[in-house]
């Protein structure tokens, strides 16, 4: 294996690992610090809205249920974007795993 092929293979591995490790970071950011996901607002939110987290508690005969979800808000209106965020998370995860599998299957030539 040439030196440039070795370097490009290592770079490919780093990109694959970063992509895969980004999934839990995006999830935790959405749960605990949604403002950190501001860079995703143009892709997820309608214009002039920002990402925020809303928590609701509901009491019924079964007990208390607490739901938390991501919304895009402008202060007056909330738009639920939990589904879009989950699609993004699973898409990044599939991309990362696909890159890792590609890296493993295209091992160094002998």
C-alpha cells in the first residue's frame, strides 16, 4: 500500500468514526441543550424560527406521563420537528455505519 493510499484510508476512517459518533451527540443535544442544534435550523425549521424543547406532563388514571419533544418556535407558534430530527439522526447513523463497512471491506491490498 502506498503512503498516500494509507493516509486516505486513515482519513476515511476518521470521517466514518466522526459521523457515527455524531449521532449520540445530536441526540443528547436535542434532549438537554437544543440551542446547540442551531446549525440545523435552516434544514429543519421554517424561516424565522429556532429550535427549542417542550416538555408536557399529563396526569390520568395510570399516573403521570411526561413527554419531551423538539419544536421550532418563533415565540407565537410551535412546529413539532421531532420526526425530522429522528430522520436526520437515523440518516447520519446509517451513513456512518455504511462508511465503516466500506472502510472494512476495502481493506489494504496485499
